[in-house]
C-alpha cells in the first residue's frame, strides 16, 4: 500500500515538473510568459496611504489580480524629485502644501509588471474617472476626497517608463519569474 501511494506521488510530481516544459504553439514559441507580458508601470502609495496603513491592502489587490511587483521601496521624497515628478502641478495653488507633505512623510514607490498593467492598474486605482473614483477601486474605497488620494499610478506606458527611471535605479528592479505566470499567461 505504501509503495502504491509513493508511486502515485512520484507520478504526480513528474507530471507537474513536465508541465513546466510544455511549449505553446503560437508565434511566441521562444519567449517566456514574462517576456510576452512584461509591460511595467509605476504605482506609489502616497503619504496619506502610508499614514493610514494601506500599503499591504494596495499591494494585495495587485497581487490578487496576478501582477508582479519587481521593485518597491519606502522613501521620503526629495524636493527635486517631487518637482520633476509633479511638474504639471507646479502652478496649482496646492503645490507648496503638497511638496511639504511629500518631503516630510514617506511614500511607498513600486514597479509592477504584467499584461496591460498600465491600463488595468489605473482601472484598479480609480476606474474611468480620476476625479470621481468608483466604489470597488482603491481610491473609491480608501480616499475621502479628490485631494486626499492614497495612491498614484502612471497614465501611459511612456509615462510609466519615465516614472520608473526617475524613481528607481536599474539595479533596484528585480527580474524574476513567478511560478503562477504559467497559469496566468501560458496556453497549456
């Protein structure tokens, strides 16, 4: 009886291991799931989100969706970094107050990777309308008003690339494969 159970376990293990080597028959035969779905975006938990202890909840939502964090760090924003990142807001009346907040309270900056992460990441953050976030979105569930956002996300692939380059050094980004990528992206 014990040898039969052992044999079944061995066969199951061989099946699982062999499934990792199954290749799909599409045009991307020589690429991995990660290479085909390697769009990246920049997501930041803002000072309000950090102060309210929302980092874990926000990270959890992205992980539940199947996305992979490839960089993350808690940091206090320098004035220079803030001015470059929020250059479009420099003429607004609230810019100086925002600068004081961001340079005195930490943020949690992240790089996420996955298929259509920029578009879906923004949908997860606020839905279709940045000014009126929908319930069920991160801002819709956690933000009290438009000026108390708990997170920020890049608006396009180009913006994401600029944000990532601005906030992270190349060596801070870790390229790796999740064991679940096969189930998320491969055609088995």
